[in-house]
């Protein structure tokens, strides 16, 4: 089977010639282990690289874009992914001042902030900013009004998806190309969490604006051959969601279902991701078919492939090799966890195996190679 056919079969819950594979993401350092050279993928490091490229001018920035694209594809094919992730983190904003090799200042109107890159962790984080007043209740209403106006004006444009469309043109006949644009969630700032109880009307309007943008994005991308739409929202810890299941059911699920219906109208699927323990909302999220697929399945938070398959037989599952195991475990533990995912995929079907989240900088080389070797040898 071609990789694309394998993924189509997994979502239709048909048998495949071998277990489908998709690793969600890798740090630059982990990817460099795989390809044997410095690889332009990752999280914060890519944002710092882009800031550096923009600082040096248009030609340097285009070189960054092209190299990042080619490296992401080379990595996806090298690890045997049936779904290709063509783009990692971006920050296409030119700094207005370079403070040192790893530190840039950015300005937006009257506000400024300073970002610093840490080579050890590959993080690029805000370390200083201009004073900013705390969010007040009236500010929420203004934010919602701005979001609604933006959603009404929103028309997806090819230049906004240039990298993904480029990958679709090159690989879309044989691979599934990963694309987002359908994320939906409630911000985690205290004022927003309080609004779930105090001003649910504002939360509904905020989520409706996101859903409207997502529906328009689905229609646009479907016209370019995409069928699998990656969204979600990190709204849980290992202890459970940050707000009540009742609020999730009332506020979030109807908007997720609207996006799913738009995906189905175009022959596609809606995939949802969140770290953490989702069992308290699992029946509403997965049992009602509010979404079609679940990725970033957090094994350490108790999200087990076998239990998910037993409770939600039509849900397609992606991942469940914990990045923490590969980062901190022994080779034997990595082999055992990888093998358990492959065995469940062969037994249950509708499962795409891979590292659930992100292979961290400092992940032992032996562990990365052990995971990939077990998949390569035992996915058939």
C-alpha cells in the first residue's frame, strides 16, 4: 500500500499491509540524530532561526524557509512516516534590535518584548517586555468583538498555506500531508477561565468566531486536496481538564461538531489533540463523534490505546509512544512501549503508531534509534 492508502484504510478501520506510522514532532537535535546533520525543524529553535534569518535580510529568510521545508520532508521520509509534517514552528516577524547572538527585541506599536534562545533546551522565550495592564472584564468583550470582526472578514489565502501547499503538490499523490487551521479552545488566562462561569455568552461568541474561521479554512484546503484536518487545544493536565466537563459539553463540543460536519461535507476528517487526562470529557468528545481522530495521546496521563479503542471503536488514534519514555527511559523500556503500541494497532486497527508529542533535546541517541528500529522491523 502507498502511505496515503494506509492512512485512508486506518480512518476507514480497514486492514493495512503494515501498521501506519506518524511521529508528531521532533526537536532539531533529535532530528539531527536521524539524518546525521543539523536539521531545521523543532520548536523555539526554529523561531530563533527565523528571527536570525529575517535580521539578515530577505535572501537569508528565503534560504531559511527553503531549508526548513526540505529538512522537514527529509525527516518525515527517513523515519517512515505515512503522514508528512512539512512545517514546524514559525515566527515570521522581523526583530527591530539584536541584543546578542541569542537575543532579539521585537516591537509592535508602542509595545516591545525581548526573546532569548537557550541552545540546551531549544526554547525561545520572552524574558522582558514593556509594561502591560492586567486584563479586565471589559477587555474580554472587546477581544471577542475583534475576533468576530476578523472571522467575518477572514478568507483563507494560498500565501498563508504556502509551505503546506508546496508539500501537497510534491507528495500529496502518495502521502498524507499534515495541515492545521482548525484549532478551537478557551484561553487559559484566569480571566477567561472565570468567564466560563461569569460570562459564558462571551466564551460562546469567542468559540463561534474560531469555528467560523475553521469552517472556511476546511473549505479552502479541501479544494486543494486535503482531507485530514489537525486541530485541538491543550486544555488538560495529568489530573484532568482545566474546567468542568459540564462546561466543555455545553460550550466546546457543539463548536467542535460544527467543524467536524464541515470536514465531512468535504469528504474529510477532524483530528483533535490535547495533552493530559481527557477521560472526564472523553464520552462527550469521542463518544458522540464530535471529532474523528485523537492525537498527542498522553500515555503518562492515563490515555491508553487499548481502553480508548474498547470505549470508542470508531475513533482513529495517533501516537501513544510517550516522548517522556524515549527521553528518560531505558532502551528496554522504549522497546517495550513501542512494541505494545504496535501490538495494539495490529489487534484493534484504526491506530497510527508514533511518538505522541515531541522528542526533546537531550533524548538519548540509543533510545531514538531503538524506537525507530522496532517500528521498522515489526510494523508488518
